[in-house]
């Protein structure tokens, strides 16, 4: 049979079953104890009857009474109904029957009699059942009748014992059923009261929706066992609220970012079609529209990359290699040298560290950081590209930093710099400020490698973007064939164009 789906009913039925089984076991124990006590009481009474008969037969006048007043002596020795007594002479004197009190005519069990002078005990008793199903007990013993020895065969029938035990069994069964039913009612009531925190939680969770994600479950009035569950739900709601807010902000930012190039393309197309133009004018308009389309393509590619990285779709496609941080920084510095020279900036590399990373993604992250630094660095300043191994932390990591001098940023802005479409200066035109996805891509790449990205402003004019990559066991030692670059060495400006 399948149990109900309700937790209250399941616990109630389980509690009732446990109570019924416990009551039945207790009733069985009480019944067995009562039966043993009843049997012991009857056996002790039978042993007392034997002592009484021995004392009576040992009286000096008993032999004459046994011959002259048999009926009187029979009534005196019986004393109660259902008592069976036989007194026989010793085998040396013929073994004749001297007295018989046995109305049913039952054959009493023959066993070794208890000797004269020995007190009979429970171990000398014999228990059996008559052909009519009546329980009985018997005892044989020697006694003195005047100067002679006689054998006493004493028995007792217990017809009332079966009825008494049957009534007791009925009472125990009734009590067990009543206890089970009462326990079920009590358990259901207690469970209903005990599950009231779950009903309150259900009401609280029912009130939470897309427009009320700020609500939280109350953990103060919940049991200790449910508090970790409630705290976990509240933490999940906090993450959902933040993710929902980021999603809404992302949708708004994406619409804002797409509106400008689409409006530009629409306006240019309308202008182009407003009148007949020369071939050169058409070429300029098409080239301008092509630039906008390329910008949209880059934005879409960046968004697709971020979407795949958030779902760890790229994690299985990483082909990591052993790299030198100095070589990677020098590669990027050489690539951006012309642009840095145009803006009056210098790139300087410091240090080295072994890396275990996917080369293309790492270079893309470094390129985004350096491009961001070139865009916001003060003219005439130096952009520092640094690498080192941090062995003191847990776990150890490789730290790559890009440090530049520029306008100071408010502290509340720093932790938003890696968000999508975020710009510290909202008044800046998007052509100057980029699409706002470069640093978000940097963070996604580092997290794919199991690391983290952070930014800190350690003076009014210096800001550092740091990439922390885990130190793999395969990169724990410096490759012997590589020499770290000298600290503080300025990278010469190369003629390579971007």
C-alpha cells in the first residue's frame, strides 16, 4: 500500500505504528510476566498443601481417623475444589490405597517422590494438561503416617487460568489499539504544530516573485534544523536578485549600445537615398556604414564569448601551454608600441613568472588591459607591465599587473569596472570610451583559467589592474632555458603597426 504524499500523514501513521508496536510489545511482556507470576503462585500454593498434608499425617491421632472417619479427613485435607490427593502405603506394606480424593478419576503422574526430611521445591513439580485441555500440576512425596511411611500424590487442576489469561489478552489488545489510536492523534497534532514553520516559509516563498526579489525568509522564528536551509535560500535569493538586476541592466545597456549604431546606419541610409550622389560620396557612406557594422559584429562576438564563458562552454576547449609571462608582456608591449608613441606614452615590463594558460585567450586579456590603460593614461606617463609569482598566499598564484597613471576614480566605481557596458565616465562618447565589454571579457577569460581579476587604486593617480592565475604544478619551477627579463627595462618603440 502506498503511503499518502502528505508529510504530516506519513509521520502520523509512522508514529501510530511505532506506538502500536511498542504497546503490543509492552502488552506481550506484561502478559508473559503475569502468566509466570500466576503459575508461580499456584505452584507455591501446591507446595504449601504438601507441607500441610505432611504435618497432618504426622499427627498421632491421624492413623485412627484415616480408618474411622475417612470422609471427615478427606474434607479436611482437600480444603478447596480441584485438588486431587492419593495416599498409598509403602511398597513394603503392600502399596495399598489409603485415601483417594480424585472425582474426575484422572491418572496422576508418577515421579520420584521427595524423601522424608527434604523440603519440596519448585523443581519437583510436574506440569501437564488433562485430556480436556485443563492445565494441572502434580507433586509426589514421602510422609509419615504414625510409625509407617506413606506416598502422597498431590495434584491441582486450574480450569480458571485459561479464562483469566484470555480476558487479560483481550484487555491488552484493546489497550494496545487504544494507545495506537491516541498516539496517532497526538502525533498528528504535534506534527501539525511542529510543521507550522514550514507553512510560514511556504507563505513567505509564495510572496516572492520577479518584482519582489528583495524579500527574504525570516530565519529568526524557524527551528535550528531549518536555519541552514533558510539561510541557503536567502543566499540563493540574493544571487537571483543580483543576477536579475544585472540582466535588466544588461538589457538596458545593450539596447542603448545598439540604438546608436542602428540610428547612425538608418540616418546615413536615408541621407544617401535622399538624392543622387557621386560615386565618391557613395563610397564614403558605404565605408562609414561598414565601420558601424564591424563595430556591431565585434560587439556581438564579445557578447557571444561572454555568454559561452558564463556557461563554462569554453572550459573544455582550453588548450593550455607553458608560457613565460615576460615573453607575453613583451609581445603585447611591442604590439602596442606605435599607439603608445602616438599618445606620448611608454610601456615598461618588469619581472617574469611561469604561466600555464591558453595563449590566445591570455593575449586577448592582456591586450584589453593594455588598450584600456592606453586610453585612460595621462600623456607622458609610463604604463607598467609587471609579472611575479606569489607563493605566500593559499593557493599560490601568478600575478600579472598593468599599472597606469590617470584621473582618480571614486572608490564606489572600482568594483563596477569589470561589469558589462560599464564606463566610469558616462558623459564620454562611446567612440572614446569603447563598448564597455573589454574588461568584462578580461574577467571571463581569467575565471575560465580558475583565476580572478581585480583592480585597486593605490594612489590618487595610479591604478592597477591585476590578473591572478593559479600556479599549476606543471609551472611550479622556472624553465631552465628561460631567463627572466631585467626589472625596470624600458621596451624600445618598434616600428610594427597595429
